C-alpha cells in the first residue's frame, strides 16, 4: 500500500503527467493542474531506460504505434557530410541490454495526449488553465488554493513546472537561476513527404539534423553557437536558420531549404541548464523533471530523465513505509543519474563550442550512455 493517499501535481507535461500515472498506479488519488490549454513543441526521442519507463507507465505500445519506432541508434544519429550527404560516422550507440525495448521518437503533442488519456483512465483529475494561488504546509499535509476558486488538501505536492519553475523559487529561494549554455537551438516541423538521408550535418555555422515523424512531418533540430544570452526575434531566428542551411550543399539540406517559406514556424530557444544540489524536496513538496534538473538537448535525455523521475517516485511511494523515507529513497536513486546527464550535456556543448575533435564527443557520450544503461 502507498505511504500517501493524495497528491497534487503542478505542471502536466512530461514529468507531471507521467508522475500522475505512476502515483495513480499505486492507488494514490491525484489532481493535476496545468497552466497551458494546448501542448506545444516538436519531437521527443526516448531511448534506453527512458523507453523502459514508458513500459512501466503502461504507454509504451501506444507511443510506439503513434511515433517513429527504432529511432535512436539508427540512421538518425549518423553524422553526414554537409557537402555530399554521405555517412561519415554512424554515431555512438545508445544504451542497450538483454530485454531492452527499442527507442522511439514521438511528436510531443501526441505524446502528451497519450499520457493524459492514460492518466484519465487511471482516475487522475486534470484541470487545464489552472494553477495554485497559495500553498500552506503543516505537519499533516499541504493546503492549496487554486486560481479556479477551489481548495485542496494533499499529502504530497509535486512541482513539475519546467525550467522556469516558480515553486523552485518559493521552496528553494537560494537555488541558482538557470545558466546559459552558449548555444541557440532552432527547431522546425517540416510538412510533406519524408526527406531521405536522415542524420546530422555540420558546418562552421552550426549543425542540424532531421528525421521523419509519421503523421507530423520531418523534425529538424539545429544548434548554433551564440556569444551571449539574449532575446532573438522571429526574423533573427529565421535569418540564422536560413544562413545555416545555406552553408550546406548536401541534397537533403537543399531539399529542406526549398521547403522553408516565410510562414514556416521556427522555434528558437537558448540552451540553459540547472541542477538542484542535494535534495529536491522540502517537507511535503518535491520538484521533479526540468524544475529540478534541466539541461541542453545534446544527449536528448531531459524528457527521459523526467520519465524516470516519475516511475521511481511511484515505486518509492508504493514501497516505503513513510513519505520521508520514500522521498529520501527517491533522491538516492535519482541524483547521480541525473547529474551525469546534466553535466555530460553541458560538457558536450562546451566541446562543440571549443571545436574539439568529434572523437572527444563520442568518447564522452559512449561512457555516459553505458552508465545510463544500468537500471534506474
Ligand atoms: C531543443 C530541445 C530538444 C529536446 N529533445 C529531447 C528529446 O529528444 N528527448 C528527451 O527526452 N528530452 C528532450 N528535451 C528535453 C525535454 O524537452 C525536457 O527535459 C522536458 O520537457 C522536461 O519536462 P517537464 O515536464 O519537466 O517540463 P516541461 O516540459 O517544461 O513542462 C512544464 C509544464 O508545467 C506547466 N507549468 C509551468 N508553471 C506552471 C504553474 N505554475 N502551474 C501549472 N502549470 C505550470 C507548463 O505549462 C508546462 O506544461 C529537449 C529539450 C530541448 C530544449
């Protein structure tokens, strides 16, 4: 039997919605409040133990059926010549082990819809466009008032608000702000037929990759070094992205360039990172996902770590005799794994900015992937 009866989850994205599933699987009554009405974003790739987390959450088959199967570890991570498109390097292997399930890429709004539907089937109550107003904690629980006028009382409050978490500021006022990681990521979902020669292409202006997602189009992420953090207008983002495409002559990149129009939606976001040192909880309030540990997309594992957080939280709440015991055990299992992902991702970004030999990047990734192949 679970060591708590009720939980509130603030933020219903990758960490929050899946933590709701994991807690509901243990018989906990769960409320979720999520500010946004609409799920946004491009693609998410889940590999290694993150894919196993989808199995434990009971949504792997559906995600696999709606997403792009077998993605990581195959052609999508090959490094190709920006001049000709030929494969230069197959890219480092993702974690695997006997019994591992294949990785999968999925359109982010599709993934969130699958997770939400599953949470609702398990009885989770989800309110969109709603957040907390006040939070009062005492020895026996947390009382929360909400922007829709409701009040609730919970045994546990889970903050899954992402990298800009306000709860983090409230609960851990001394925590550092997210740090700039020196790079800008521009993402684009390209409509139309799949483009051949999937993989990563690099030039002195930056790098970009692409792969096809059934039903959603071709996902194109790119990474460009920038000197300092600042706001980029849509026109600037478009000019930087067009400039990057124009440095590459490979046939696939010319095809992408031909599909770029003035109305193409480009998502520009600077890479930032944060890792809450020590514990991610105080009393009955726990932070998970990007609220506690966010990083750049160099390993493509931020969302995977959020999924692992969710599963481990469910397991510990289900197995421990008391909440403090569960939270202490949760931290014991999560901290070093997550630290590895955050620190490796930041270092990979630095190596790229230093224009270090590609072999250094592969060596670092291979070492980290092999550690992450062990159970969470
Ligand atoms: C370019 C890029 C590519 C990436 N690719 C991958 C990938 O391929 N695979 C992978 O595993 N990871 C990837 N990641 C990382 C991944 O996107 C994040 O780690 C993941 O989104 C974290 O999930 P989260 O639920 O913690 O936070 P978020 O996804 O940021 O969600 C936070 C949610 O909380 C809500 N919210 C915020 N404040 C409140 C509030 N006060 N009340 C209620 N709701 C609130 C927000 O609306 C939002 O829905 C990528 C990241 C980037 C930047």
